[in-house]
C-alpha cells in the first residue's frame, strides 16, 4: 500500500516546485505603459570612464560621480572582508575599496 503512495507523493512534490513564476503588482502597468520584466536592468554600466578614480579616497560625492559617469543605475561599495552576493547585474557599478577606504578597482556587474 505504501509503495503505491510513494509515486503520487513524489509527483505532488514536484508539481509544487514547478510553479516558480513571479507575480507582478497591478501598479506596474497602471501608468499606461508596459513595465519591463522583473530583473531587467534599466541602464548599462561602463566602468572605463571612471578608471581615473582608482587610488582616490572614497566618499559619497566620489561614489555619486562614479555612478553618473559610468551610466550605471546602482552603486555597490565593497570593503575588505565584507560579505557580498554573487549575482551579476550589468547595470551596477562595483567600487572595491582597500583597508584605508581608497578605491582599488571599479567594475560593472
């Protein structure tokens, strides 16, 4: 009897895992235009124009300047030993700092 129930339970479990679609709030399209799919970057990052900032002391104004000059929509500051996620975001500028808060690298992603 139990042997007959095992396949049924496995199929039910896999069916529950198979519905991974995301729901979009109704306010996304309320403005009349179509919203981009979730996770779609709004701007592409270009780290080349900001490479002259390597070696400079990081501050909020330097970060804002780097974000605008790289045409990125997001800025992530990473300090030594800091835990970070590994997802790739082409619209994000990563500012890598050394122990003295000087910029050691600027990369998109």
